[in-house]
C-alpha cells in the first residue's frame, strides 16, 4: 500500500448526499490521496470529539469525494470510518438518528455468515482453535471427569477435534471411562441445539460418555449456578472474542471522578466480578482469544487512531485474500467489521461494547485477580503453525510475545491467544 495506513471499506457516508470530488483533488496520485484521507479522517475525529459540527461536516464533504465503495482498501477503509463519524454526529439528534438508522443493523444470520466466510478465508480462527485444542488436551490428560465451558464460540470446528483428541489421549491412561461435559453459553438457542446434537453424535461414535448443556444468556448475565459445576470435575473455560464486552461501562463515571494516572487499564466492575467468579471455580485452565488492539480509550481520537491502524491491516488482508476484487463475500465481511468500527467510533457508555484491549492489558487484569500465565511454546504447536504457514496467499505469521501467541498480518499483531490458571498445572518446556 502507498500510505502508512492500508485502505479499506466504504459505507453509509456515501449515501448521505455529500458533494463530489472538489476540483483541487483531481489528479492526486494514490499515495497523495491516501495521506490526505488520513489527515481528513483525523481532523474529522478531532472535530467530532469536540462537538464542532461545521468543521466535521466540511471534512466529511471532502472525504466523500476521495473515498469509494468500489475503490482500493484505503478508500473503503476511509469511507467506513467516515460513516462511523457521521453516525456519531447524527446521534446528537436522537429522532433523526432513529429515523435514518432503524433496521440497518446486521441480523444474526448476516453475522453468522460473515463469521463462516472469515473462518473459511483466513487462518486466524483455525489457528486459535488448533492452539486451544493442543493446550486443552494436554491439560486434561489423565483426568476422568472433564467439564469445559464455552463462552459463546459454539463452533464444531473447535469442539469436534477436541473430542477426538481427548479420546485418543485417554487411551494412554487406565483410569476408567472418561466423562466429558461441555457447557455452551449464547443467546442463539437453535444454533446451540444444532451444536449439541452434532457433538452428541460424535461422542457416540467414539463411545465416550458425554453431556452437552446450553445456557441461553449472553456472557454479561452468566451466574455460577447456571453452569452446573459438579465436585471432582477438571474444569476449563474458553473465551473467543467474548470477554471484551464486559469492559463496557458508563463512561460518565470517568469524566466525573477523573481517569487513573495510566489510562491503559481501568477498573471495570463487571469484568472484575466475572473473573473473580471464574477464579472461585478453581479452573485448571482458562484460554483467551482477543483482538490485539486498544479500542477502549475514553478519548475518541485515541481509539480512532488505533482503529485506523488495526482495521487497515484487516482490510489490507481482505484485499489480498480476494485478489483486490469486490465480491459478495468480501462485502459481507466488510459489513461485519464495519459494524465493529461504528461501535468503536460512534458509541459511548454501555452502548460501546467493542472495547478491544491489548494482551498486556488483559494480562494485568488476570494477574490482579490471582491468575498466572501459561507460556505457549511454539515448538509444540506445529499443527497450529502449519495452519498459518500453509495459508495462501502469504502475509500472515505467528509470533510468541510475553506469554501469548499472536497471529499477525505482516508485522501487525491482530489476534492474541493466551492461557491462564490458578495453580501452575502446566509448565513451559522452553525455559
């Protein structure tokens, strides 16, 4: 890409009836256009944050002439962020906002389809699943009663290989029959029932005693008694892109009492209570997958800049994966990521749920409630690494950093996988 921030996707901004490209912008080279787009976006974010509607509108008018829903990734990215800023501005008039944007949210079918496309077209989640399976099977080796709690993933691509791996590993131990229980948390009852039926069938083929429980709530409403934990169970908990919603809080608290000296990590009651609840279960293992970026600053401009860098990598990888050509699958994915961008940019308080944080911030939160990190060593992760190495076209790589494994687009980490426990069941063999 020609600029330091790769391009991306368009959207609502171009439907707002903004003027065409000003004459002064005609003939700009792509790299000049990209630099100008970035400057305009940052200026617009600053004006939107300070409430200067006239100047923010002037920036949007110029951006609309440079961005394009059929353009390269920088143009598409700029249009998506401009759209999110426009939504933020329109929210100042609730009646106007509700009239314009009622019924525009992605429904669950669109989101499910986007996730399927993402998992099929990119190695990120398959890599995470492979790491989780490797560590989880190792942690549960020799256990007879195993209970794994899934905080919303609900994907057979994770659980079928785990059941098979666990069955193979149990042959090495003579502790009697292995009993496995999986509890899946999520609001989509039909999806959970489909998952449960498939996993029951898989366990029957392997002649493995198996129980599937589904809890029809979102993560923020999970209570200990819903999980039906029994004495003697070896317990593990898996969270894939789920926990960051628990960071949502009423940001007015910060403006009233003032931010902590370091805005890197703020106390969040809901997440702290949840982690304390998890620790009270004495889990043998907690596995966490989260976006590797900080979109949780209380300052709009800070998270806007972080978002530009992060999603530029995402959209650049989309361009490479789909050969630079627009297609229905790419559009569906861009809608999903676009809704994340809109939430990050246009929402505040409890409405802002896409509060991604970096691994170092998650590490502080886990350590503060008494968890200890488990080093994920790459030499024992050949199967997971092969997922990334075999991906074509190339551009993704894996790095080991500060106790986590991160999948990167070139040199930009985009997802981090980490493992935690309270007792040090697993030890690194690469010390």
